[in-house]
C-alpha cells in the first residue's frame, strides 16, 4: 500500500494500529504496557485486553511535572512497583506508535530495571 501525501498524525496512527494488532495477535495471554505521549505529559498503563480493564497506571500528571527523560524514569519505576504489587511480572510493551528513543526508551529501561519483564 502506497502512502503518498499522508501527514505525520496519520503515519503515527497507522504505525500504532500495526504495532497494537501484532501485539494482540501474538501475545494475547499477557497484559500490555501502553505508553501514551502528548506534548506535555507521559502516561503509562498496564491493560488486560481479555477483560478490557486498566490494571495499573502512572503518569506525569500524577507527579505534577512535565514529561522529561528524568520524569519518564520515575514513571517507569512507579509502574513497575505497582505492577509487582499486583503480581504482574511479564507484560508486552506497546509504545503507541512513538519511536523507541528518548522518553519512551527511558521509561522502558526503568521499568525493566525495577522488575518488569518484556
């Protein structure tokens, strides 16, 4: 499929849909660690797709700070601690169409260091 004259938002939407569909198809027994990013905030949630519920969440809004790499590390550590408290050890990482660098990578690395496996 050719994608000529598609703007940045549509490309991100297509990338997100492709990533999410692949994750749901191959890893449907694990919960998803979904990362959403806006201009000011970063939100991470662990979602159980079989039930359709959010199990754990953490965000820069809760920390009352704007999203930076240091805040992303705090969010990753916080969500890992909350997940381990609910006995969730293995998740599938859904970066939500965002490139895997900067804040997204810092959050993922911090969550791995604090005990989540993905």
